[in-house]
C-alpha cells in the first residue's frame, strides 16, 4: 500500500512539533485545519492537542502520563486504568460532544479489560456481548445504558497492545 505524501508530511510535522523544545507549537492538518500542541500544560498531562474546524466542531486530545490515581481533569464519567499512558479525545459537534479514551502499552490486557467492564457495570452499563473480530487477536465488547452504547475495542499484536473505549 502506498503512503499518502500529505499524510506522511503531516506525521513528520507532528513528530517534529512534539519533539521540539517549544512549549506550544502550531501545525496544519492535510485538510487545512489548524492544530495547536501545548506540552505539559498541567501536572499529569504530557500534551494537549487542539484542532478547530470552524463552525463544524473541534477536537481536543489530551495525552495523559501514567499515574497511580485518576489525575485532575480526567473525565469522571470514563473508566481509568492506573499506571498506563493514555489519551482522551473529545469531539465537539454542532449537536453534541463525545469522548473516546485509548490506552497504550498495556502489559496485562485481560486484567485491564476486566477493570474497564467492572467500572462500566458499576456505573450502570449492561454487558451485551463480546464479539471477536477479524483479524485476531482484536476483539470488541459492547455495553448499553438506556439509549447509549459503549464499545471497548482491544487490539494486540507482537510488541503492541491498545484498548479503546468510546461511547455513542
């Protein structure tokens, strides 16, 4: 598969921005959206990334440092996995906003998934199903609470493990 030159250039610009010594850096996405990266804006936060696409909405991503306890500012309505780096991305549209969480470099995926499901159940979510996906070892767990849905997606491979949680 060929790499899109615009995406490759953007990835290089993002990497350079994050690695630069500047506390705040601006970059532009391939579609022309301005993006601002603020490094270490508060304790426990590696970076805050803000993108605004005019009237249609915005995205704010926060890269969280690993911590023993839920850091200040971490969304209270979302589960937390201690001592694992993660990110929250809040997408704000014209009608509503939603937040997705991702955790990376998880050593014990099964224990982390059990924790996420347990926290969700304690918060009133009902477990609906575990759906293996292709290719293995990806899997999805879905939960419901009233008219809301929650999906926990687990992706693992050699040297890589990630869990994503999103509400809809």
